[in-house]
């Protein structure tokens, strides 16, 4: 009897040892894959940069996570934007081309999907069962989650920083791909960006991960990366918005630009130069906003209505500091990467923001106050 129990115990022990061995092997697979030498090569840096810039024709689909550490306060009417830059956003994305894509923003019990079709954009709110068709152009709009996927963000940065230096980076495995790396180093002195690190699929050029590090920082303040990725054309059904049917709300709305989100348009006209920088990207008929500077040293100015501007001023003053500028007062908050300022003058309020240092924005605020542009 004793011998039988020993044999049974030994058999059970062997069975459990097999189970444990298999479990350990399965658990170790991601570790081994990540530790395996990465051999990606993107060729010379100029060619890699060109492939990344031209990767808008490559189809893909995957799961993306972006994380911002900017610590922005929840500003009036801008809480969704500040959340994108100060928290973690989970996204599922499908991309067949510039006019055919979809990005789902996922949260606990929520899902908001944005479809780009040949006819325009459609937003689907799963939690509210609300379908919204967006019509019209968006000449100047607020950032959205779809802007923060690695391909979209990196291509935008490369367009802005066309003349900036690139340095080589060691390859890195991203979402199972041996990705080639490069570091973009801004040439303009006024920017808060120290460098942007980019890893892309060496064959297609599709960006898979991007990290933005601020000057004086030791770790990135914004990271976006694929956790899963496949380079194939999405099924057309995935890119087709839900159909109108009973039980689903349906609305049609005009595409909001940044002024429509903030408040009514203002009659103010932005000057042609601020802080020594030329105004650019002027939208015909749009006088209450302007972009100044070039590359990653650019900043945006928007005229605010008095009541709304006062609320933003108070919040920035509470989280940041109040500074005196010629002919006015400004409330300023600096996150290390993004700097925002509201200048208050006798004629109104202006929001000034960008990836530029505080000194540059204070000079711009002084010019705005002297010219009574707000």
C-alpha cells in the first residue's frame, strides 16, 4: 500500500512538473522575445526618415497606448485635451489610407470611435448609442486622440521639423517588430523639446513608437507606442460606421474649429509679428487666431471672450504663476514641455501656448498687450 501511494504521488508530481514547466515556458516567451538581440536596420538615416515621411500609404491595424506626463489642469472646455496630454489613452486603430481609417478610444465601460470615410467623418459613442456625422472643414481644431497614434504624431512632427538634425538610435523591439530608431534634435533654441525618439518598421517606415523628452528631463514626458500591430489592409466592414437604425441617436454637426470649441469668434486681429516671429498658417477669414514661428519652436495665439478668458486666467494663475508684462498681466503655467499663458489687457484676453519656453511666451504677451490685439 505504501509503495502504491508513492507511485501515485510520483506520477502526480511528474504531471504537475510538466504543467509547471509548460506554464513557465509560456510565461517566459515575452521575456525571451524582448531580450533576444534586435537586429533591425533601417539603412542610412536619411533613407529611414524618408520612408517614415512617406509611410502614409501603408495599411496597418493595431492597439496603441499613449501616456502623457504633462500634469495640465482641467481647463474650462478643454478637459478632453488636457486628459490626452496628462494621462493614459488606450486606442484601437485601423488604417487603409488617408481617407479611410478608424480610431477607437477605449475606457472602462466606454468606447468612442472616429471614422474617416471618403464622404467625411463619423463619430460613434458606444455608451450613449449616439452617431454623429461631421460635415465641413476643420481649418483650426483642437488635438484629438487620433492625432496621438505613432504614425500620425511622428509624421506631423517630421513635417514641422523638416530641417532639424537626426541622430541614430539603437534598434528596439516594438509590438514584436525589430524597429529601427532615430532621434530628432530641434535646431531652434526657443523650443522646450530636447529630442524626439522614433522607432519605425524598417521595411514600411510606419512609426511604431515615439518618445518626446523635454529639455532638462531624464525621461520622456510623452510616449505613444503600438502594443500590437499588423501590416495589412483592414476589412472594409471595420471601416464602415454603424448604420442608422431604431435605438440609435443620429445627429449632423458642423466640424468645430478651435474657436468654435472655446467660444464665439472674436473681432480681434492678430499682429503679423510676435516676439520677433512671423505669423504663418493664416486661415482666410480667421482673424482671432494665429500661429507664429517655425518647427517645434512655434506657438499659437487665440483671442478669448472676456468671461471665458477670465476663467482660464484664474485656473492658470492657481496652478502656475502670475507675471507682469508691459501694458498687461499674464497667468502662466509651464509643464516642462508645453507652456500656456493667458494675457489680460484692457481690451480682452488671449491664450498663447506651444512647446516653447516661458521667456518667449512672455515676450509675445508683452507685444500683444502693447498692440491691444486681444
